[in-house]
C-alpha cells in the first residue's frame, strides 16, 4: 500500500468510501458524520468519495445520480450501482490513474465498502499510501453481540486483511479506541472527536401543557438501537405515559418483535409508530417531547443525541456512548447495563414528574448541550489525520 513520495506542497488526495451518503438520510448518524468530515476538510485536501446510488432500504436510485461523478463543493462523489458491470468498470478505470495519500474506510464490516477496497489496496488495484478505518461504533461490545456467530467466523479473515502494514484507525472517542484495541491490540489508533454541533440551543416552550410524559424514539429500527429493550422497559411502567416512534424499518423480523411488545402494553401506556422523518424534521419533532429514549448498544458519535439536546429535549440513554458526562450533568439520564427493569425505573421516575419539573429538565438539557458545544475544537478530521500520518511516516527510520 505504499505509493510515490508526497510533495509537501501538493494537495493531499484522499479516497473515502461510505455505503451511504447524501442526499440519503435513512442510515442516520454515519451519513452526517461523513458529510461533516468531508465538508470540513481544508483547502489542501482533495476528496474523492465512493458511495451507493440509493438510500438505505430503497429500491430506486437517487434521481440523475446513479453512475455519475457529482461535484459536491470540493468533494467529487461517485454513485455506484453495485449490480452494474459498467459502473464497476468506470470506477476501476478512474481509480487506476490516481494515487491517494489516504484511503479512508467508513466501516469495519462492510464487504463492498471496506473489505473490497482494502483488498484492492493490498494488491495494488488502488494506490494508497495509508489506509484509515473508521469503525463507526462497530467494535463496541454491544455491536459485536449482534450476529455474534457470523462475526466470530469472519473475524480471522478480517484480522488477516486489517493486519496489513500502513493501516491506522480513526476513533471518535477514547472509549471507541479501547474497543478497537480489545480486538486489535497492536492497532495504531488516532482519537479525533467528530464535530456535530448545531449552533445555539433552542429553548423549550415557555409552558408545558398538562398531561402524561411524552417520550420519543427517533432512530433506525434495528437491534443496534435497541428499541425492543425500550419497549420492554416501558411495559413495566405503571404511570401514564406515551412513546412515539420515528425511523426506517430496517429489519422486518425485529420490528415484528417490537409490535408484539407494543400489543402487550398496559392501560395508560400509549405507543404509536409515525414513519420516517426527513433530516429537516428531526429537531422540530424532538422539540415537542419531554425526553428522547435511546438505549443504544453503542454509538460512534451520536448525532441524534446532539440534535435532541440542541432543542432542549433531555436524553435517556444507555452508557454505551461518549455522551455519558454530558447527560449526567443535566442532559438527561444514563441507564446502566441490566435487564429491562433498570430502564423501567428511570422511565417511571420521569413519568412521575409534574409539568414544572419536566420543564426544568428541558432547560437543564439545553444548558448541558451549550456547555458541550462551547468545548468543540473545530478540528478537521481529514486534515488532522493526514497531518498525524505524515508526521508518523517522517519519524519512521529509513529502510
């Protein structure tokens, strides 16, 4: 994966792979992470991006994008139909004529957008000096517990491939770095936090209308986001409450189990599914609720948490994210690992709050978000990664 010597004054060419990208939105936070990373790159970083030509779960491609190279600011993106031979031929022809200082992979487990590009880099079909893997929370224990047998069988092959020279990892937090090092003890891990602030906080309504607590779930409906566990906890609440669910139905069998749990809800607990939200609708939707319930098994960053807090909606979350200190300081509540009864105790406490207490909790959530936002560094992930990798290579002894 070595390439020609890099001219320090020349633009740094970076090839980014990500299964989903804008204008898609159904895959959630990873799309926003990649968009923020490529959009914030400095003027000396030249980004080429390869992505699918359709959104998560869609059968039809984006209008007028399939098989095209589309300029998006300073980013040139190719929208690939994986079933089109002509698309693969055109893409291979383009890549063959370029050398990239960095090949940046936005997944660990993706066969087409991680395994295949890394295999191509190892055998010279893609010329890249350094490969950087961003696992996007996939190394978290909760994430590895999903389809455990399949991942256990695949891990030796992945370790052989990901054990190649000149491979680094991008972790968004020290927690994620520890997750990577558990699986790859010798890994070179660069910790650079994603930047996901949305500007000044939006205050809650001046007065909260009386009535039961209004919980909301906005995320992909899949095992990773743990909606079923949220429903199991809610079913044990004995105080009137409601939960509205928004998000794409990623796994039908998982949703079927959720529906079974919804059908068992006791009197006084209302649960409704409202379909998928567009990105522009998410914050306005959060603003209407008392708390966001997200017992996720792990988050690389958690853009949806930032969105909730930015409109003063507290977050009741698992301890498998980097947001624990922010939520504990007033942004909501952190629920430790345990059976559904653990979550039920927290939901019951919130359901028992009076309107004035719920309003105060929303103000506290907005204040916690503002403290977090003021600590953002504004660093460009790609600039920082390129600089660190270049520095490390200069420090290597000459062979």
